[in-house]
């Protein structure tokens, strides 16, 4: 995908988006309601709250301020929900081939889980290996293949071109670019989920100037296993990385930039258990009721994790992680190589197998 070039001081040049915001202020707090019920890999998370949604028609200065203040920005309706759901159906049909992941007789776009053993559907890489499971089989092969299929490449290209002008304006990039390496994930109800981490761990070969766009592929209920964000945690991530940098100082260049070097937890995580980590830092975890078309942006240091999927309807969560940089400046060039390709130097499964 070619980088988008735009005047960082010009208009965003996007329409009003695909979501009509309520009549309240653009980033108004939701009506008082019970805290969300969230679970990490270990247990229920006691301190939870809702993310505040933002909209395309609010001033870019306010979006920028909130992004840096909170470390996370949930933008409603940036993408076309019809396009999102069309790809959801294609993806789930693909990964269901030979795996019995979907409930028989249901529409793939709904993504209703069959109820088979969730261990069969852990994604390839560190999470699967850490669980003591073989990093092979029909689902693993389907998950890897999905990253390279033309349907996903076309989808990612459309999404990236839509997001590039937005992040270019918000972060004042002169040449915003969606990096070729991306991750396409699903999470079935009841399964283990992504542990606590921040993204700069995996982007250390470049400066901390990238931005992650987490794109839910289909609606995600509050209990449906979406991303959760530690409240006001950007600075905590900065402090962690400064500490890791000191500890990694004597390592070779290759080891120093690795998320899986001897000073890191297996998989590059900070903690496998979100509830324990939040309690340790006396911070709550935030979540949204994400919809198709939404995008959640976060900084390289924002601490986040996946909630365990407890969808009341048995719905499988699908999402993709995209990273954006200013192509005119230095960035981690490992992310120019597609995930799970032969020459991908940043594949967690290879490092996890060496542990």
C-alpha cells in the first residue's frame, strides 16, 4: 500500500462518517449504568468502566488532545459497516473450513461458536505455545492463510486508505502509511485471551511514533472479548520500556529489540492476568460496546489486553490490528514484511518455540 500524502494543517477530507452521534457533546459521558462485567485469563476484573466514544465531526484538536491525554481514542463510524461485515462473513467461512468452529446452520456473519473445545481455536504463536498446545493443525493453518488471502489484502487496503488521512491529520504525519505487517485475530467464547502488554515492545527497532488502529470486524458486545485499556496507563508503559532498555543495554542489537529476549516475559507480555495487573497499579480497565465501523486508536505505550469472550449470544470476536507511521521518518522496518510469511522476523511462534 502506498503512503497517503497530505497537508498536516489542512482538512481531514473525510465525510461525517458512518455513525450519527447523539445530540450530546461529541465526547459526552454515557448515561450512568452498571460497570461492565469483564474477565481476564485469571478471574473477574473488579474495577471496570466504559470508554468514552468520540466522533468524526468534533475538532481534530480535541481528538488529538484526548488521544495523548488518555492514550486511547475510540472513534465511532470511521469505516463502512457493510464492508466490515462482508469481510467478517468471508473470514469466518475461511477459518471454519475443516475446524467446526461455527455452529452448524448459522450465518457466518453472525459468527456463532459451535461450543467445541476452545483450545482448538487459539491463535498461532506465543499464546498457543504457552498453553502447551501444538502450533499446528487445521485452524492454525487457516489462521495463517487468512493473513495472505486476497480478500484480506483488499480489505486491509481499503481500511488503511480510509484511516491514513485521519491519523495523518491527528498526529501531523506528512506521509501517513499503513504498515504491511498486520494481525488478523478471532476469539471464541470461553477461550484464553491476549495478555497485558503495550505495542512498543514489538516495535523496538523504531522510535515510539507509530499508532495502532484496532478494528473490530463486526459488533463486539461489552462481554464479547474486545480490547480493554488500563486507565491512564500511557506513562506506565513509558516507565516499563525505560526499565527494559536499561536491562537490555548489554544485549546484542538483535536481542535488544526483540520482544522475546531473556529479560522479557514469555510472549513479550507484562502479565498474563489483567485483573492482577490492574490491582497492582490500582487502575481500572476500560472497554467499549464496539460496533462494525468503529476504530480504536492507541499509543505505542498504552497498556491493554483482551477481555475473555463471555458473549451471551456465543458470538466470536473478530478484529485486525493495523499500525501506522509517518513514512517520511524512521520506523521499525520489520513491519514491512507480512505476518507469518517466510521472511517475517517478528513471528512470536518462532521465538516461543525456542523457550
